């Protein structure tokens, strides 16, 4: 079975075409992955950016006698359905505290209803035809406007969409992360130092190593089960508290910190250890004065990345009850709190259209924090990384 | 808060004793040294030694005491416990001050203590594993006392509703069925969809990055892909539920199919996107460590680049690639938020991915966030499901580790 040169060169061409195809397909799949990322961010931005603006209405508030018992009396009856309930609700109290205001009136920009907000942004809304007409008129007159949404950044959760904010969740996240870092950083670094610098190479050490790698791959929800059964039910740590959540997340972050610290310690060259031993340092003195300071940038980078991971984690926190409804911005390690991902999860379950926007807005805040943390870690590594 | 104040006083007293120990130890050592005796350690080291032997036993005793209090339920008042620890601290101070002698190796003593503390920290990760195992198994056993294991593994109906009534005092809970097959079917369906998305894209991206891409593309593409892994799962869940699920329903509608808004495809696809970097980055490392001599040999025989990759590089890297896929799979099995937000709640045994179905992790969350009491069968069933999840992911991880070890030994690479 012999082939002519023509046939062979034909075959060769075919083989090269096939080879080129693999290149294009593999390039395409990397492009596809990149496309997913771009689509994802575009989708989040388009859904979430409107949440940073909020509709306000300019109206005349007349502080009459009746308004002291019924806040609705202070407003133009035509506008009332468009104004947020939270604005109306505080009028009687305000008047009771400042009786001298009764009888006066003033023009103010007040928070509009979430339906108005959604209408102005062109989303799905539930306003009637007349309300829409009245609103359009006021938009023409410049009495209704979209402004920066300070409520979103300045207040806690609320069942009223236009009044819901992310601050209590941010505070909860900070507290939880403090607990997580305080537990996982020292223990993680100590474990890594032991395994790299002190431990004899025996079966126990190997068991610890295998175990740590395993722990890194255990589904996060199982850490939640541990937190519920051991921390909450057994040790009696208050449910839903930053303490319980932080401890659970600390166990989850531990393997990340251990693994990155070990890498950092391993990259410190042995000549430094030998030199220190040579002048009579003890093992601990070598680690404390030479190896650890040199490995610190790597350790910090790894810890920040681990922390960012813990910050985005939701499942174990749901199990330990950190999906509480927290309207007040408070700071205590043992009271109920919520964290940003849990807040996002709660909002995503609300049926109102306005909450979809809030959810996406919360996601943007969370992603911004996570990306800046990771970028900070990368910068830290670039700046302090030493090539030996 | 009585206990809080007590603890505060205890900490203050211990701090004072520690300071006292430090300065007393140092002054004694300095005095001895200035008298002209040669000493085995520096004054500061003696000082730290006294501090360690003052505070160490006291802290140890008080923590152990607290544990015993919790475990045994013994009612030793906290006051006595803390007072005893303080007494021990004082004794430690005396004894250690007595030890400050020229021929005492203070530095080695400190070294031993530090070594023990570090080893203790290393044991915490072991405790964590045992803690997970213990908490899951003990609660799961309680569940299996109420419902048979066989029924749990083979039953095809998951209907915990009646057990809720039983725990509320109505009915006897006999109608409750805990057959987990539909949950596992849902989990595997969604995992399979995720792997169908992640393995081809991840592997091909890895091939492109390691074999074709110019250096600058590689340095950009790798971290960009890693961003996919860094996005919180709750965000993916929102994306799947709000954006992807309607798209799937529309596409299915275009082909005349009827899809649920909680279909299995949306969470599956989004989960696949999430897993891409896990697979691509490990595969990339593995492909990079296939020795170049194999590529050169293949090219020298006249194989095209594509043939070399397909017939030489990939088969050589296969154990590592399988290991990456298994790791990705264990991620997908244990993933919670995406399925909680985008998949259904209804246990549904079906092969149609356009229907709504639920997963193991969804049921765990549902069982533990409801308002049943902890003793109810439904709550405990979460731990039984968790046990199965733990076993499966553990097995996958171990196989994955073995695979990568085989690869490493075959080609003698150390950086994996």
C-alpha cells in the first residue's frame, strides 16, 4: 500500500489543519471563560448601579395640629401614595419633640416610595395611570429627582425597600472578620511554623499534613454543621452572633493560611537559617528573628486572600443563624448580626422588584471590597517579593 | 455579668503576676551576672522563662477546668477555679525564680515550651476534622435510630412534613419519609451539568495557556480566570436565579420545551463557570510539568503540534487532569448557595434537567433554617445528609491526591 507524494501532502495538509483547529478551539474556550466573566460583571453593574441612586420628591410639609397624631396629614394628599412610609412615620414624633414647629410649614426633599423609584429608573412598577401622570408632571417641574442613595450606605436592613441599607451588614462583616482573623492567623502561622521548622518527619506530621489538605477541600456547609453542633449547641456560644460565625469561618480559613504560610516559609533560602544557626541562635531565635520577618509579606498575602474568601462565604453562616434581620447598626460580638453575603441572600428572597436592585447593589459593594482586598494582596506581594 | 468581671480581675491579676515574674527574674539574673558568674543564658531569657512558668500552668489549669466544667457539668464555681489558677501562678513564680541559676539552660527550657505550643496549634486542625466527624456522626446516629439507614439510602420519597407535626405535638410522625435517592439524583444531575461545562472549557483553556499562549497573554489570563473562583457563591446564586434561569426558560420555550424557573440547568451551568479556574489552573500546572523531552521526541518523529498535544502531552498529564476534575467535582457536590438560590426545593426524581429538582445541600439548609426544634427528625436528617456528603467528598479528595502523587512520582516534579 503505497501513497503518491500528492496523497501524502494532502494527508499532511489535513493533519496540519487539524492541529490548527485545536489551537483555535482551545483559544476559543479561554475566550469563552473570559466572555462569561465580562457578561457577569456587565449584568451585575447594569442591575446594581441604579441602587446607588434613589428617587426624592420635593414637597411642602405642613406641621399642623392633626399631623401630631397622624403623620399623613402633613402632606399633600395627592402626593401621599408616592412618599415613603418611613418619612410619614417619623412626623408625629418629631412634632412631639419640637412642639414649637406646629403651625409652620417648610418645603423639603423627602424620600419617595420604592415604586416611584422603580418607575423613574424604568423598571417594573405598580403605579396607576393617574399616579404616573402626576409623577411625570412633577418630573417636568423638577420636583422629583434621582439623587445619591445615602440611605443605602448609611442604615441597616428594613422591610421597606427604599429604607433598606447595607451598613449593619458591613459592620457585622467587620466584626466577624475580626474574630476570624484573631483566631485563624495566629493558629495558622503557628501550625505552619511548626510543620516547616520544628516538626520531625514522622507519621504524625504526615497525618497532620494530609489532614490540612483535606480540610481545605471539605465543603463549607459542613463547617456550618460543626459550628452548629459544637460551638452553639455544646459550648453555648450565642446563635447568630459574630463570635459563632467568626469561629466557624476561622476553622475554614485555617487551611488557606497554613498552606500559604508554609509556601512563604519554604521560599526563605536555607543559607539564612544556616548563617543564624552558625552564630549560635536556637531554633526559635532563627524563626523569630530571621525566617518569619522574611516570610511575612508572603504570609500577609496568603492571609488577606484567605480573609477575602471567608468574607464571601455564606453557607456556614446560614447554618449558624447569621441571616438575622438587623435593622439597627450595632456593634457587639455576642448579639445577633448579619454579614454582607447573608444580607444579599436575604434581599434576594424578597419578592419586591426594588429589592432585586438592592441585592445587586449589595453585590457590587461586596465585590468591590473583595477585589480591592485581593488587589492589595497582589500589590503587597509584588512590592515585597524577594527573589533569592 | 458576674463571670465577666471575675474573668477581667483574673486577667489583670495574671498580667500583674507576669510582669512581676519578668522583672524579678531579670533582676535576679542581672544581679548574678554582675557578680561575675558565667551563665548559660541571657537575663532576658531567664525573665521570659519565669513569665512562661508563671502564666503557662495557670492558663492551662483554668482552660482545662472550664472544659471539665462544660463536659462533666460539674459545678465547681468559677471563682474557685480562677483562684486556684492564681495560686498555681504564684507557686510557678516562686519555683521558677528559684530556678534562675547560672547552670540552668533557660533558653532551652523556653524552646521546649514554644515547641509544645506550636505543636498544640498544629493539632487544632486535627481537632477540627474530628470535630466535624464527631458532630456529624453523633447527630446522624440519632437520626438513624428514628429512621432506618436502609430506607434512607434506598427510599425514593423525601417527605419530612409529618415529622414536623410530630415535633409540634400533633401526629406521631409515622408518615414522614426520608428516602434520599431523589436528593442525590438532583445533586448528581446538577454536578454532571457543571462538569460538562467546566471540564472542556477548563481543560482547553489550560491547553491554550500552557502550549500556545504567548507569555504576556498567559500572565493576564491566569489571574483573570482566578477572579471567577474568587466571586462569592451567593453572587453566583443571584446571577443564576435572576439572569441565567430566565434565559434557559426562554431558550427551552424557543424549542417548544417547558422549563421550570427553578430548572437544574441554570445552577449547573453557573456552577460550571465557577469551577473552570479550579480545573484550568491545576491542569495548567500539570501540563507544564510534563517533561519537554517528550514533546521534542514527538515533534522529531514528525507529529504535528496538535497531535503531540493530543497523543503525548495529554495522556502523560492524564492523572493530574483527572485529579483536577475530581477536585472540581467535590466542589460542585458540596456547593450550597448557588443551588439554594437557583435550584428548586421540591425533591423530584427525574432525568429531565429542565424540571426543578433539589439537592442534598439545599435540604440541609432547609432543615436547619426552619423553626423545628433541634431534636426533630427533619433537623437531624441534615446531619445524616452531611455525613454522606462528607464521605463522598472525602473519597473524591483522597483519590485526587493519590492521582496527583502518582503523576508526581512518575515525572519527578516537586512543585505540585
